């Protein structure tokens, strides 16, 4: 065996050993259940919270404070290790986490022009001025693929094709999604915008050891914090090869167990430290979970009280969620799939299920989950 092949083999061996050690280190941590009155627990309030959640279509609830499990409950259809669809919570768990790694690795900068990574946009006056920040905060101006009052397959045209993923959602987002306003001038919740964020990240990692963001997240986040492969999946289980890029959806198509989502929350709450091992950079975690400074989201009927945008995450920087501390950040998706992290309360909470209030996405989360949760844990 020549010297070059020896070094290559040694490199693969070291990568294998480091991954196994990382998995063992991550898996060795396990939460313990809080004893009565431990971890700020108020039993009657916790019982009341669980009653409210059960009455409002909840399938799983997992609450941790001071590294103690305050409440864990599953419906008959669920189990601790069973993944549940996360809908747009994937924008944080997949989009936000992959962006965090790309920023930390110096693969891109938050205010880079998107066409630096999406060459098909160069010279396109309608896309000029879109930055990574705009894509991550729904301020790019790209129209959403959702059509009000319609199911994904009912709207027709490019929007239905995006959701049906025919021929693929990335080409449709890149080439067909219209612009509604100039980048940075407004807010338009945009699944195609998030698709192009994933496109840009994949482009930034071209020719790296990570062929797609699924491998990136697995190697750099999920394995090191001890999440078994069976407890999470992303991207509708698909990878699209477009121009040599291997693209994975970050706007939806994920499934996580409640415990898996909570572990990601713990990593973010602890500013990237996992049992003494530095997995993510604390400063970058602060940046992605802080107000991104882009226009305020729509807060009219059905969306009030929508938090402001961080980078892939929602943040309570202006206190619109009145009972939550302003350092709270979260991901959320259709059916009120929620991961909530409140550093000042040392609190992580996951809620999976169906929509809790028919006429208000954020209103239901606030009234039936966030407010009673805070009341239950604050002395």
C-alpha cells in the first residue's frame, strides 16, 4: 500500500472512531424524571397543563427543566421513540441547524448575496438583492407555495407542483416562484425561500465531506447528541440531484420523536455544549436565535401573535408572546408542532399533535401551550 492510500485509510479510521466516540458520549446522557416539587414543578399546575393539552388534540408532550423531565406524555398512537411529523418545525430543526453549521464553518455569510451560491440567479433582475438572511427570515420577497384556503394539491400551477415535488421542488422554487416585493422590504412566509436556503447551503458545501445536509446534520449534530437514526428523518426521505448538488428539503418533510427534538433544544439551550464537548459555537447560536432585524411578520387574523424572525427560528424579541421571557426562541409547524426553548427559565418543551385553535395558529399555541406552561413552572 502506497503512502497516499495509507493516509486515506487512516483518515477514514479516525473519522469512524470519532463518530463512534461521539455517539457513545451523546447516548450516555439521559434525562431523569423530576421528583415532586423538583425542577420548579408545581404538580397541580402540571396536571392542569396536561389536561388542557389532552383536550386540544395533543399527541405528545415532553417538558424538561433544569435537566429534569417535568412532564412526558403520549397518546395511544405515539411512543417515546416514535417519530412524529414536524411540518414547518423542520425550518428550525433542519433549515436553522444546517444554516448554523454553514455559518460556523465559514461556508457562507448571512449577508452574502444568494446568487453567489445559486448561479442561475446571476443576472436575473427579479432575484437581485436576495441574501442568505432574507431566505432564512421570509423576507426575500419570494411568493409562498401555500394558497389560502386550499390544500397543497388544489391550487394548481407551480404551487401544486412544488408540493407534489414534480419534477422537483428546488427547480420550481428557483425558476418559477414569483417575487411579491423587493428583498428585505416586507414579510412573506415562503416555503420556496426556505428551499433556496437549502440550495445555497448545499452549494456552499460542494466538494466537502458532507454530500448533503442530511449527512451534515447526522455527523455534526444528531449522532453527537445521541439521537438514534430511527428517531428522526428529514426531507420527505428524498434527495434531489440537481446540477451535481444533492438537495434535501428543509421546509417540511421531517419526522422526529419528542425526545429527539428536545435533545436538539437542549444543545441550543446549552449554547452548543454537550456534556463538556463543544459541538456548536455559542456565538453563532446566539446569532441565529436573536432577532434578525428583518420586517415584522404578518400579525393579522390567523397569525397573531406571530413572533419575529431569527435565522430559521422564531424569537420573542419584542415580547409579542406576553407571558414568555424575551429570550424565548422556537420552531413551529402546521398542526402546532412546537419546540420551545427558554434559556432564562432553563426550559425545553416539545408539543406534537393537531391544530389547537382552528382560527389562529399562534393564538392556539400561546393560549393552550405556552401560557399554561409558564404558569406551571414559574414559582
